[in-house]
C-alpha cells in the first residue's frame, strides 16, 4: 500500500513539474496577420524562453519581406519583448485564437 501511495505522489509531482514547463505553450506556432498583407510571426521555444520571428514588408526595399528574430520571455501570462523602445507585450486571446502584437504603427492581430 505504501509503495502505491509513493507511486501516486511521484506521478503527481512529475505532472505538476511538466505543466510548469509548458507555460506559454499557447503562443508557440505560426501566426498570420488578419488585416496586414504579408505579415506573420513564428514563435518557438528556446529553453525556458521564446524566440519570436516576425516577417513583414521591408521599410527600406519595396516588395521585399524581412524577418527579424526577437527573444521573449513568458511573464504574467504574456510574452514580453525587451527592445530599444522599451518593453512590449504579446497577448493571446483564447476566445478567438489570436495574438495581439505591438508594432511601431500600432498593434496587429494575427491568427494561428
């Protein structure tokens, strides 16, 4: 009986630890912009943090797309990006399965 209880306790602890490691999993994947043509993001895990690869039209070359890889961390239920203009947050909207991403010109919504 004691071995059985120990086994259950080990499974419970392992499940809890596995769930903690999956925070931010809703953000992982490929996302396409709804309102803006040729804009997308791919979010990947990078150990305990994330990498956000944003693809959008170049500001310097006409008809050319550029991709930028940006490190992010999961904090307070959102992905947080630190850059030259301060800290930005990406939020996940579960009801519509979309992300709200900040940009220089405002914010864009992207669907998974």
